[in-house]
């Protein structure tokens, strides 16, 4: 596929052009290392490097044109350059034009918030697939085009990859797409150029302050998604969240609400809770679901509300809700022959840890049984949440084991020091510190008795661990299964 440069820059405000604007472009590149002959290289000003420093190199590698904010002095006089005021903003628009605006040919629903994005987007995708729709999914765990699995490397891909994936969905006959929309992608304009039919807000709690610096900045990033929704789209928001209505106060979309505690368009109540699921009423209709915890009741209610707004029949929605199962790494559990249960959950924010522990305590079978929590915090990420997560984990556990998550480039012991700083003397008395995550999981499972629950929090679906920059295979469910099996050997 080739497009004339003049065609793909038609919708962006161009300051000036040099060279041949009618040159044909077969590909858009944003990484100078991946520049191929004939491509359009877009120079972005990133947090780690500035693409403008690689413009000359891109031409030497055969780039046919460059989109940039300034043209370096050593650029050949006959080079084809497109100068704009903001190349990051322009990238989303030219990518959409290059791939013929695929989001306009799909019913695209975005899900944003701190927790619950993956579950909500994935369950919507599964529901529509179960009902015979051709559709796609863009998520933290995995991307899908119908039933074709495509590895996910980011919560929201870069603008070029995103448009390419959506174009693939259109080519495969998809009518709908459900995607997680991260705060990073909103600020970095990866979703610029997308046409959303609707947006869903789950909740907002502390996360990513290493990137946004303040909670207000994080909030505004999420709110911007709803500010940009077009008229005719829907905006479905969690009315029980204190920022739920803030998200939609300036949106042009039609606002609908969901809640467990407030009056809302879509309401639910939890009637019963067991390890195998919950009995809910949703808008007056009872349904059994294979999920645990109030946080999942919110996720399922968001799925119900979004599906209703997308035109599905209520009977079909309720039937599908009862058949859906948890997403990988989201309250997944496994039990040993002697009655010990291990729960693996992606909880990696203070609020998520509190929610999953609350759900566990609601189903722990009677008095005398223990909750043992294994938890760490990721390296090179928001450090301010580390002591909070440890404190919350200690409060909700009979025994706490602090361990490594993904230390990345940081010293694992420094991360554990940060976590331990949030613990009181009483907390420390019931806390173990085992840096090796495998050993920590095995220790927790050995300590547990019949009826006890071991929570392994933080990594969820991730099947790797990064220690001192080295990535190796590590799967919490595999480790929990091995540890529980060894109890009987």
C-alpha cells in the first residue's frame, strides 16, 4: 500500500513543505532504527530522545520524506520535509489518513480509568464474540482481531501501530473494537485521529505519578479523553467514584451512569458472594456471575451498561454475563488437594490491593482461617505508592511477605526498603522479607493451612520478570501451582 504524501498530510496544519509533496509513501516510521527505503520518518520529541537528531540518518537510510518541527541545517536542500508545530499531534492524524481512517469504519469503544480497564474491555469483546459479532480487542494482556491473537507490548500501542491494527480489523470484517485507553496514550496523543463511538470510565485512584507528577495531572489526562468524544458518542461513567462526574462535565457525548451505591441509569446490588462467584441484581434482574468482589461487580455493571448503549438486547447481555470468566491474572485462583487456595491478581495500585483483599475477606470460610499476602512493587515506576501498598496489604493480611515484582533497573532491596517504610511495628511483627519471588510464593504456600488463602499480587497475567534489566520467564500462576503441588509431595 502506498499513499501520496500530499494526501496523508491534507488534514494537518502544515507550516511549510520542501521537496516533492507528491512522493509516494509505503510506510510511516517513528524509530530511526526501523527506517526503510521510501518511508515517511516522523521526528518526535520524546522523554528519552529527540527524533530530530536522527533526521539526517533517516535520509541516508532512504527515507523519502520527513515530518518534523524544525529542519536541521545539514539536511539536503532537495529533501522532502513537512514542517508542523507539533509532530506528536500530527502523527496520529497522518497515521489515520495513511490507513484510510479505520476507526470511522468500526464501532470503537474506549475504556479508561485506573483499575478495571482490562477486565471491562476484554469482557465486552468476549460478549460480542459470543453473540456472533466480528470484533477486535486492544488490551494490556493481548490484542485480538476476531480470534487471531496478537501480542500486546503496551496498554495502548503507538499511533502508527494502533491505526495498523484497526485497519487489520476492518480488513477482517470487524464491526466493533474495544480498547483500553491509558493516561499515557492520551497525553502522548497516541489516540489522536481515532473516532470513538463511546467511552467508559471505571475509577480513579493513585497511579503513574512518576509520569504525571501530580494526581491533578493524572485526572486531567483521563478527563481529556471524554472532553474529546464527539457528539453522538456515549460517555458511561462510574457515579460512585468521586471523580466519575468530573470526567464527563465537559463532554459533548451523551452521558450515562452506573453505580452500586448511587441512583444511576444502570444499577447493581450484590446478593451473595462465594469463592466461585456472586449473585447480582442488575436493573432489577438477577444474574449469577463467575466473578468475586465489589470491584468486579462494578466492572460487570460497566460491561452491561456499555453493551446496552451499543444496542445489545438485555436478555443476551444477562445470559452472556453468566457465562463470562475472569481475565488472565485478574482474581485467578487455584486450590490444592488439602484445601489451600492461591489467588493471583494484577493488583498493583493501593486501591486495587485494598479491593482484592476486601473481596477475599468476604469469602474466607469462617473464623480461624488466614490470608497470607505476597506482594512487591515495580521498579522505575511511581515510588510514592510503595509504602501505601505495603501498609494496605499488611492491614488486610494475617501474614505479609514483601518480595520482588519487576525491579527493572532498580535495586530490589531498595524497593523493599521503600515498601517497608510504610509499616508500623505491629505490621513488621507479621511481615517476612523474601526478595526472591519464587521463594516467597513457595514459603507462603507452605505456611498456609486448609481453608487459608494466599494472595499473590502485582504481576497477574505477566509471564516474565525483569531483574537488573534482564528479562526471564516467570508466571505467578505456574509458581503457585508448583508450590501447592509440592505440599502433597
